[in-house]
C-alpha cells in the first residue's frame, strides 16, 4: 500500500493520512455483498483516493487530537541487545 499512496500523491491525488486495512476487514460482509464476492474471498485492505475539493465545507473540518504522550509508549531495546 505504501507504493500506492506514494504514486497516488505524486499524481496529485488526495489520500487519507494513513490507510486503515483493519477497517476493511471489519466491514468485509458489506464489501463482499457490494462487490459480489464468493464466500471464499474477503477484502482485507483497501484505499480511498480522489481529488480534493478545497472549497468543500467538509475539507475545512479539523479534529482535535490528543498529544502523543497521552497514548503512546515507546519501548526500545537496550544497547547491545538487538
């Protein structure tokens, strides 16, 4: 997916901040029905791309985000224990 996001951005397409493969897996039954997939197939990952409309009201919305230190813990191995 990383190459796809890089290529799409280079072509001037707008992408979400980070594709979320797990979101597709959570909705696999809906996706399967829409795409008419057989029971032995499942969409696990997908990516939305498109051209942003900078004048669209929705694109002015910004979500509040918690600072990383409130939810992120980084654990690194000690030197020499790699």
